[in-house]
C-alpha cells in the first residue's frame, strides 16, 4: 500500500510545518489546516485516510472537530495530538472515534510505528470489505463481519485466505465467541459454498452413538437400526463437516476420524465396504487440546491432522472495541423482531456494557441485549434494564467505586509495558526474537521499546 492521504489540523504554524515535512519524507500525501473550519472544508472536498489533530485549539477543539469529521467520513482514522496525556483525554478521544492519541513533544519514531499500524489496519479492512461484498453477492449473511478491533480484522482476513484452500481448520476460543459463525464464513467463502455445511456438536451425542452419527450404519447393525443411515460424513459429501467441541471425542472415535481424514473414505457401522466422501473438515473447541494430549485423553497424531491451520477467536473482554458495534447490531435486530421502538442506549448503560467482562462472550452480550430490548419501557435502554446493574458480575461492572488512577494513562501504560518486556526477556533468556513473539510484537517494535525504556 502506498503512502496515506493525511490531514494535519494544528493551529501552530511551526508544528504544522514540522509534521508536514516529516510525513512527506515518509512518503505520505499531506494537507494541513490551521483550524476546525478549514479542516471541515478540506474533508468535504478531498479524501483522507488519516487526520492528525491537535486536542487544544481555539474555537472548535479536537474532540468537537473529530465528531464533525466522522459525520463527513465515518471511515476516517484519527490520532489526537495532546500535551495533556491523561486518562480523561484518552477516554474522550476513543469515545469520539479516535484510533489512538500521541503526546507532545511528538516522538517521530512512535508516530511512524503508529501510522504503520493504521496503514496495515486499513489494508485489512479493505480486503475484508471485499469478502463482505462477495458474501452479499451470494446472498449469504455477513454477521461474522461485525467488529471494530484489529484482532478480529486480522482473524477474518486470515479466514478469508484459508477459505479458498482444502486445508483442515481448527478454531479455538472460549464458549460464546462465535466459532461456528467463523466456520460458516470459511465455508461460504470456499469453492464448496454451493454444497452443505453439516454441523455436529460432539459434546451433545453419547459416545455409543457418535460413530453412527458420523459414518452412518447399515440396516440391522444394532438393535433399533431398522434401516440404513447415511451419516453426517455422507451428508456433507462435496461440502464441509463442522465438528464442534472436538475435544470431547473419545480416543477410539478419534482413530476412526483420523483414518477418514487420511483416506477420505469410511465404513458404516455394520458395513463391510468402504464409502468415499469428498469432505472438508473444520473443527472447533474451547478446550486446551495440548493439555489433553499431555493427559493422554487426546491423540497427538489426530491433533496435528486437524490443526493444519489454527484460528483463535479472542474473548470479548480482550477486544472491547467490538462491544459498541455488536450491542448496536443486537439492539436493532431485537427491536425489529419484537416490534419495539428502542432507538438507543443511555451513556451510563453503554459504559457499563463496555466495561463488563462477559464470561459468556458474544453469546452473553446477545442475551443481555435481547432481554434489555424486551423489558425496556422507553426509547432508550437504561441501566435498570441490565441484569448486572446492581454490580456483582465481572471485574468491570459498576462504575461506582472505581477510583481514578493518579498517574496519567501514558505513565501507567509505560510501566506495564516495561514490566511485560522485562518478563518476556527473562522467559526467553534474552532472545529478542522469542521475546517479540511472546509479546505479539515485531522485532523492530521490540527494539524500539527496548531503547525507549533503557534496556541494555
């Protein structure tokens, strides 16, 4: 991706010039405005990927301007520049729609890395938009593509790339994170989309029946087998078999599934001939399969066969940026379904919903929103309609009693970062490549942070 189209909004001419010169040297296309009015004029006439805007300006301040800019271009990324790096500034900026904020005096290395992250995020969003358009053209629901976070953008992007292949996929994640939605997305984007996706919950079927469910049986194979049963592998021929909660299968059934994965053929229970089936396998689990291997309850050879491509769905508490998008979607959906004229959520209720930890993940948020819509009395959902309004669930519930940190956000984040880097280096025996991998950083980013925090 070539350089970004960047708008600088800064009332100080010297700061505008320094920023502009730096960004042009970095390969970006830059325009500048000295105040909010001029910025709005430029955004109305030109396309911008990113706006860097000062927090404190005469007339319209940075937050007011950002809200107006977002109305003109909702997809505009924004970074607030401020000399007041407090938690209040950060919270206000994020609520207004800023991607991030940076403090004065500007660290240009930090700014470069921030713009690199935004550039990559915009690339992911653009590719994912094409995936969504592809699904819509086929008349398929794109509910799995409701997110704001970088984690989900990367996950959806990877799922789209995996879809075109025949690789077996293992989807891991806590209960309620949307593993089946992701599996359906992969199927619907695959060359097998015109054939069925057949799901089975391995935890819901007794061990004595699971083999018959998967492979079918012949008439008379056992008491009650009054006729031949094709089985789910046969039903999925040409399409996709989705094995949910794969961690609940017994080792005996794992052996038979392993043989099917290797040979693409199986025997029905009570049968004496091999039946071929062209099936793609997608598995999902909330279990730690590697731990189950160590315990001896999950076969290592089967694990490596189903784990050709691994997708991990993050829990909702680790991607809070997605909560507002999902809550608004569920509100509209359940309002339509129940014939209610619920138009929105009060600020206090919205804050509680964003701060709650969701042990049940997206499924729990969906349940909370449905309940709130059903029992709501007015056009707005209030705290009274939320099941945890009393403040007993989750570590982030209830705004009352939460003390404000005395340190600035910048200081708190810096201290946490420094500590995590130190722990990663110790665990990796000072190997920077392994430490970067543990931290989820590029080696370049880690080197920058090591220099920043004075590590030798």
